[in-house]
C-alpha cells in the first residue's frame, strides 16, 4: 500500500465530497481513488465514509482521521520545502486568491520576481472580486482589501492602498464641471457593484454620495478601461490608476477631497502546518510592498 497516495486521495475525497471530483483534481481514475480509500480503511480498520448513490460524507471516525491526515500532508510538504531551503531553494505550489485588478498588475509583477529567485515554485491564481472560501477553494493565501480580517482567520497587513475619483479629459471637456461631491449626481459614474456610495473627506467635513451610471461591474479593470475611453467617472484604487494619472490619460476629480482607501491583507487559515514556501511568499510580499502607499 502506498500510504501517502492513499492519504492524499482520502483528504481530497473528504474535501470535495466526491470520488469523481477527487480523481479529476488528482489526475487519477475514479477506480484508483476508490482503491486508495479501500486501502486506507483496511490499514486503519475504520470506515471513513458514508456512501450513497448521491453523496459521500465522513463518518465520525473519518472526521477524526482527516485532521491527522491533513497534518501529515502538510508536514510532508513542509519537509520537502525545508530540505530544499538548505540550498536556499524553495519548492512547491502556492494557491493564491486575489482581486482581479491586483492580480493582473502588482501581484503578477511580484510573482514574476519571486519565481526568478525561486524557479522551483509555481502559482495557481484564483482571480475574482468576490471573496474566495479558503477551505472550499483550497486557497493558501487570499489577498483582500478589508479594514479588519474576520475572526478565526490569520492575517498579515501588506500595504495601504489609497483611491482616487478620476475621469479622462475627453469626458470632462463635454460634461458639467465638478466642484463638489454632490455634482457627481448628474454624471455618468462607473460603479463597482459593491461600492455605490462614494465617501469624500475635506477637512472635518465628510460627504457621502450615492452614484449611478450606465456601467456596473465587479472588476475594477473594466471600470478603468471605461474611464480611459471617456465613458464616465470612476472611483479606482491607486495601484490601478496611478500610471494613467501620471501619463495624463486620467485626471483626478475633486483633488482637494480625499476618498477612503483600504488596507491589503494576506489572509490564511493556520500557521501551524503552513508550507515553508507559503510563509516565504507572504514574507516576500510584505517586504516587496512595505513602502507602497499608493
């Protein structure tokens, strides 16, 4: 019996609740996965799963075994990483969830630099502006723009990202001037579906404006493109907007007002069995972005 492969199949079936999905993820046949489960049940002398034609679920003994088996896999992976680290070589796969715009710009550049230093590392990226589920999506690190992480998660603050309300000169030339935040009510605002209220600070004065327009998207990159093409006014994170503001393709609207930014955090589940390569990448991001206040 190949115990490590059997343990791997057991953990994947438990995670997916399906022999078929586990086989697809592992690159095995369903029969191979089934045999692995039979082998480990025989080895442990335990029934690990309740099986029906529609559903696979863990028994009580299976739930207890899963915790130990996951620890074994994490420790094996960590051992491999540590063995290579004696030669300053990191090995392993890091599964990262990130907002789309961040993933396409700053994160891609960081990964490029990290893989140059550690060519035996590889990345699986889940790019979405929806919050990923760390367990269900098998995420090692989730990068999130949040003010404070949820309880039960471990997080490391990476940098602060400011925001800017901006538009192209072409748009501003043919639309009413914007002197106050309330003036935005008559403009075509390019809206992220989670941020329909824009907040402005001017001295001690705070104003909130409900905005609307003909484009609503869950991707900041789409809103950036629309703003550059003169379609409307966008509220963008500065990690996306700064290059275009510097080139003059975009212009800040209401520059005397500030808008609320957010902190970027690396969120993960546990330090106890975290792979060495994952820890190294989090440390790298923190160092790589430590002076970035965008």
